[in-house]
C-alpha cells in the first residue's frame, strides 16, 4: 500500500499565505477596496501570531468580491494570479521533499484551507494528482461569493483527511503530514509521521515536546 503524504500549502509548499497574496492581487487590480485590504492584512497578522482563531468571517466577507463572476471569468482571474504571483512563490525545498516522496512511490495530497481554484493550479503546477481544499459555490455557472460547506481548516481539515484515507483504504501507519500552523495540530497528531515546517511559536513548542521533525526553510 502506498504511503499518503498530506502537504499543506501556505508557508509549506509556497512562501507566505496564498489567500493574502490573492487579496493583494485583487487589490492591485482594483477589485478589492482599500479598507477591506487593510482589514485582511491585519487579520492575517493576528492569525499568524495565534491571536485569531479563525479567518472564516473575514474570508466570507472578502469572497463576496467574486460574486457575479462567470465560472470562465473566475478561471481566467485565478490563472492570471497563478502565473503572475503564485508560481514564483513555490519553495524549492518543498519540491525536493515532494519529489523524494514520489520517487519512493508515495501519493502526495495537497491539503489546504485555501480556495479550490488556487490549490488546483498548484497541484497541476507541481504535477500531483490529488488535492483537498475549500470550494466556492457556483450556481448556473456564476460564482455566488459563498463558500460551499466549510473551509478546510482545523477540525474540518482532519475530517477531510480522514475521509480521504477511508475512501482510498489507507492504513494510518502509512501516513505523513507537513504543516506549519498550530491549527494543524489535529492533522499532525492523526498521522504516523508528522513534520512541522517553519512553525509558529506555539506549534514549535509542541513539536519539541512530541519529538516531531521540525524543518526551517
């Protein structure tokens, strides 16, 4: 049976946070108001410092800027974001680890709270087959600006990873995870081989206590 490797996106596969980068991209293209952009930057700072437990309320507010776009218009927008901003943020260290796993016959799954459209482009860009991420609602070919279900974050990320393992008949002893934030503790605890990447202070402290592998890139 193949090993399954759950690989986070923000601060792990890429430098920085994809959703913040996307917000900046929208702002520079006159699609996001200045006040909302400032609110987003402040929220991401608090989140990184573990002073904000969830970005869900702000995420929902910010995604309303996509409301009314056709699916095709959205795809063009996300593709332009990937080509002009995101691709250059992919970390060579992450690619090296992914390649080592692939050479060993492991299956790497991108697992992220980021938007499906963004993670899909990253998945294809690095040559992977699977991703689990937050989906946007589309009705009649039009983005509603609403998240479909829940964001793949915290306990919901664990639930999605568990579902994937059950669907693919994965033995828990054949699992790895690479993550960076304290909100990923549940995921790191559920796998056999947890790896912590550039962790925040709280996660670093816990990782030391748990004797988890810590990587600094």
